[in-house]
C-alpha cells in the first residue's frame, strides 16, 4: 500500500513538472497603453501599463526597432506581437490603426497542416518565425524567396507586399 502511494505521488509530481516546462510563457500579441516613450531614430524604449498587475499602476518597458517609433506618444494604445519567442517586438497598430511596418526575410520552409498554409521566414532583424499565409500566395512563394511583408492581428495571414 505504501509503494502505491509513493508511486502515485511521484507520478503527480512528474505530471506537474511536465506541465510547467511545456507551458509557453511568451504571449503572442498584447495591447497596452503607453506611459512614456524614449526615441532614438527607428528605435524606441516604451514604458507601458501592465494590466495583469494592477497594483500601484504597474508598468513594464518594451524595446522596439520600428519606423513607427516616431509616431508613438504618451497615452496611445499600442498593439504589438512577440516574434522569435519574444526576442523581437513588432508594432501591429497604434490607436487601432495598422502600422504596416515592413519586415523582410528569406523563406526557408513551406508547410501545410489540415488546409492551413505557413511559411517559415529567416530574417536578420527578428530571427526565425513561422507565419500563416494565404494559399494563393503560398503557391507563388518558393524556398529561398526574399519576401517583404507586414503583420496584422495574430492568426491572420501575413500580407506579402513583394516576392523576389
């Protein structure tokens, strides 16, 4: 009886640890209000509110490399996406207006999963990332194609503006 109890406890601990390690702690997209902006060309350090921590008006600082940095000001609502596991932040919209900031990279892989199409893009700015793409555009893109695109809200296909 004692062995069964010990095995049960060890199994529960193992399952608990497993779920901790598989949990992806990097959000995909978030919206915040800007508290302050520190501009340096196309680079900016932005302090935003942190709604999950409402105690004493908690804030967090984010860094962006974006042409839209010069449009940011205190009080704006900003939506941004985390790329490459949070190593690169992309400004999707400012006050619900899409920024359409261009990103570029090389297509390294084309994927299809249950009727949904994806491309994996490698970029000097954001690293490796997989994006959903429309089937018509997926058919036009080749591996090693250079693409220029912008992002909308999460889980919508990327908008490719140029294929080379």
